[in-house]
C-alpha cells in the first residue's frame, strides 16, 4: 500500500480546543495545579497555601503562595541570594543552600504571622524525620500548613526541592511529606539513613568532594574552588559555616530594608536618554526661535 499523508479534515479543526497559554509555553502543569489550588467548599474561602520552590542557574526561590480569582498572591518569599547576609557567600545553589533558603522562608512567614515563638521547629538538626505537630492547648493556634509545589521539576530522590522542603519543615511549617525522597533513603530497606541526610544539610558532600580533589587533582581543585580558596574556606570549615548561618537565620529572618526611593529632584537630575515630548505651544515657540536665530545669522553676514 503506498504512503498516504494524513490530512486533518474540517471536523478536526472545528473541534480543536486551544490549550491554556502557560501550557502552550510549557510553564505550568495544570493537572497538578488544579489539585494544589482547589479548596474544599466547607473551608469558607480560607486560602490553601503552597510552598513554591523554583531553582534557577544562580538562585533558589522559596515562596508561600495562595490563589485568588485575579491571580496568585505571594504571602512571603525568601531567596538564596539573601544568604550572604547570614554568612553563606558561596555555593548558593547547592543542597545545603537550598535547605538554608527553605529554613529562612519558614522562619520569615511564621514571624509575619506571629507564630515564630510558638512553633520553633526542629532545632536539633540530626537528619531524622521530623514533622510539625499542633500544640496541646485549646486556645493555641494550629501550625501554618502548606503543600509543596515543585512546578515541572522531576521529583527524584535527593532533589534540591526536597532540601528546601526539609528546611521549611525544620523551620516550623507543617508540610505533608514522607522521608522517601531525602538523600540517604534506602528504597529496598524502606529506611532513612539520618547520617547521610545530616551530611547533606551541613554541606558534607561538598567537603568530601573538596578533599577528594585536593588529594587526586590539585589543579582541578584550584580551578573549581578558586573562590573558596580566595575566602579561605576549606573542607573542615563548611559545617561550622552552615551551623552559624542556621542560628543567624533563626535570630533574624526578617527581610533586609529596601533603599529609600529617590526624591523628585534626584530623579530629575538623572540623565534621560529619551527626550520628553513637546506640546503644540512649545513646538511653535521652538520654530520661532530657530527662525529668529537664522535671521540674526543672515544680518551678521550682511554687515561683514
């Protein structure tokens, strides 16, 4: 049978339904979003919060978001580029930095909701599984609850989105999860190796790689860890560095103050590359000035 090209007929085009714009752009998984956003009717319009984690080449973004008809609203956010305030100046996208960013996001949102004193989270970071529990008192507030939103990222075991999740949970936010996606989890034995998880939280895997390169390939070590060498950070310094950062985050998770906006005079003094448009009166006046200048030039030529 000869090859016959499949032609889409009129019925196909009449019944074709265009997908949502963000689906066409490959930005939103609407199957997951529907389940993360939909709230039960008997909740009386109370927001359903999502812990949104997005990882770029140079930054990690953690946000607590809820949906409205007009669009998503960000309750609180934390970024890895804020970590230098707390002593983490390098490696802002590794596993330990993702954990610290999640911890910062959790402490910040609890501070905003005035729950930071009641829900302090897990201060003994030993790598064991931890989940926030509600307080016993009848008048005590319930823990702040959110659901993990990973976007289009694959949820593989050991992914950095779970580092941010672990940081947020240790920070005192209730996020339903299991231990099966943390590094150190043995799928065969159905158990988590807490020592491995603790090593990742404090940058132990980076320290091991630094030590390996120092011994096996010093040239690669000097090239790959040049900024660490410049700041005199060695493999033995990483755990203390992250421990101090966690303490500083808990002490002051509030965002840094923004610079004061420029005054009108300062804005006016800035160089403008695009000239402001003239109105009709200004344009006519400019033509008159040009004509007068031209006539003066002609008169000066006649006098000579």
